[in-house]
C-alpha cells in the first residue's frame, strides 16, 4: 500500500522543513501480520525517483516509537521524531506499508518472519492491517529565489570588480547549508542541485555549470577540501 502526502503550501517563495511524523496502524486481533514501513522524502518536487529513503534506525538515525492504544483493534501509534538534529527539507512524503508474517521458529524458542508470498499456508486467515491516520510535523521558511538568481547572474556578468568572488562565496555557503540537511551516509546528498532544478527551474546544463564554477572556486581557497556529494535529482 502506498500513501502520499504533499505540502499544502507549495509556493516558490517557501521551503518546508520536516521535524517528525506520526501514524496510527491497526491490525485485527490475533493477527500474525507484522507491519513494515518505508518512508521516502522528496525535498523540492520533481519525480518520485528524486526521493531518498529514510534510513530508520541506521547510523544513529531515529527509530519508530510504537505505543499501544486502548482500542477494540490491535492499534499502535508509530512516531518518528527528527528534531533539529535530523530535520530536513520536504515537499512530498511517500509511505510504503508492507506486511510480513510473524511465526514461531523451528526451535520453538523465538520468532521468525516470512514474506507473505513465501508463506506455505495460503488458506490461513492472517488478518489485515490499515493506516487510520497520518500526521507530518514541520514548518515553512521564506525562500527568495530571486536573490539566488541574482547571485548566479553575477557569475557571468559581475556588477563590480570582486562581486563575482562575493557571489561565489555566498553560493558556496548556501550549497553547504542546504546539503548539510541530508540524511546520514557516506557522503551528503546533492540537495542543492535539486533546489536549483525544481525551485529555480534551471536546466541540467545550467546546474552543472554552476556546480563546476563552485568546485573550481572552492579548490582555490585556503585549506580547501575535496567536496563530494551523491546525485539525487536529474
């Protein structure tokens, strides 16, 4: 099952920050199904392929907190709290809910899980599960695309001597601050390119040109370090 939530404030002069989410998942009594939830985040728009999957309970990333509810069905609140440490940009959130089957191990002293298609008793009543509600928590921030466009324009047409360097320094700071809100991993995601593509509506050629100019300028700075990111947006 796939559920998709989109920000209801899609404006070019706002970006949206994700701080957490909460779901209520219910199963029939004595069900042997076990919910498996995957969440994909699309930061600034574009296609679903330009989303990243939340690394739940990996690399110190938060895990779901499950709270049993006093209801006729077997219901739990699933809560994921990101807070300031793991907050990130979002435009669309995709929830994928799958089920696996819980059963006793062959030794009888543990629990094993099966994918439903692998289960060998198709006639068995496994019950069902559903999502009753979803809430996403966060806030919107003002975003000025024209100010960034003005900085980019100065890369080719500097206003005064030295204004090109000033524009490059400001773009470097914006790039680093945006990419810093990537999920944990071997290297940050290139969220900055997604911002240029989908909020400033720049072509892939223009984005590549800007990134190359930033890399060249950064390499000339004192104590410069190699800066690598993982591509997310086309």
